[in-house]
């Protein structure tokens, strides 16, 4: 939808934190200031929106944050904002503060909130910030590349130990119902087996691959398991019972969300932040930003959220062949 030119905008981060959020915040603030806008930071996501946790942000307020993980605006989940009453309170607080448009950095739940704000007359732009890479309309989400590299670093270290002891490690990674972290890290880390919610080999197939590896001369192994496909401890117990191998489960947990963002995530955050401000400067709202074939684009929020994702079977099959 098109609205009048905006002079004062707000930015918030919502849901789980993701490396690159600070790069996006920095870009939004500085590009907004460059265009003569006032920029307001909203702390702790929609919770802050309901509690008027607003603070002005200028050029120097975002110095020295592009390389930092997490989010300087902090983040939270807010059940109250899912209600009609909560949304009306949010809209009222925004208007009372003179904020004419918002940029929301987060995942699908955050985008659902952005859509509600747009429907209530607040032009809102969404930037996909989630390590899970589970938003189907875009090739990549902010924080995904950093999370994959964090997992790769863990796999490298675990492989050293597994090789020293002739053991197999099952590495459980995050991703909710999306297996992309497991898939990409599994390929890059040379995993013997990748287990994802979208492509979940049966237990005997997994054991067969590990047996074949031992018979071909492998003394150790790495299995990468997406959290949406099960628990590392359960797989370790079952595989050990069937094969007699020594299996060690490792759950990486929230370490995958932290740390300095990679250059890819800093670049995405910076370019997406600037693109979001450009849209609001043109009076455009109700859009979410993404990247396809290395080109930045934006799409209607409802249309973007309707997209469905499938695992890249070419990557999955290639990883399996290369692990032989």
C-alpha cells in the first residue's frame, strides 16, 4: 500500500536473536538519518512497543555494532501482541510517539505482527532475521550463514576428538522444523549422515551408512541431526545398540545464535536495512525483504508468508555421495 512520505520511523527486533541484526539496525539508523528522518529504537520487540520502550537513535548511537552478535535493541517474545487488544495498544503507542512507519527484524511470527500493524494503518517493512532459514520466500535469512559456520567450527573440533578415539559423534543443531542448518553444515563438514525433518532416513539406513564407512576404512564419523528430526541422545542410544559402535551425542544449543556475524550476514543486514528505509521513504509498507539469485527484492507480507519450503535434495544427495 502507498502512503504519504514518512519523516519518523521506528525499528525493532523480535523473536530469537540472529547474527547480523545489529548490522541491519545500523543501516536503518544511518540511512534514515541520511534521508533526514528521525529514527526511534524500540527495545525488546513487540513487548517494548506495548510498554513504550522507545529511544531516539542517531548516527553515533550505532557506532561499533556492525561486528557484534545479538541485538543492541534486545528482543523478546510477546503473547499479548497476538491479541486484537494488544495490537490496538501498539498502534496507539506508535501514533502517540509520532512514529509513521516501522521496520521489524525477525522471523515468521514477527512478520505476522508486522502484517497486523500494516492492516491497522502503520506502514511496516519486515527484514528476515532468523538463523533457521525457514522463510520460504527468500533464499537466505539473516544469521543463517553465521550459524552454519558456528556449526562447522564445532564439527571440525569434534572430528578431531572422534578420530582420536575411533568414535562417532551425533551433532544436534537448531533450525526448528527446517533442516537447512544441518544440510549446509553437514555438506561443508563432510558429515557421514545428515538427518533433517524434510528428509529423515530410517534408523537401519543410518546404521548401514556408518557400517559401510567402517568397512571402507573410516575410523570415526559425524552425523548431523536437525532438532526437528529428533534428539541426539535417542539416536545415539539406538545406533549404539544396533552397531556396537561408541556414539557420543552433542547438542550445540544456543551457541549457534551468538558470535560475530560473518561478512555475508553483515552485508545482508546492511543492504536489507537500507532497502527497508528506501521503501518507507517512498511511502511503501506491508512488504518483507528477501534475496533470490543474489538479488534483493521485496514482496507483500501475506504473499511471502504463504510460500512453502522444500529441502534442496541436490545438496542432500551430493553430501551423501561425497561421504562414501
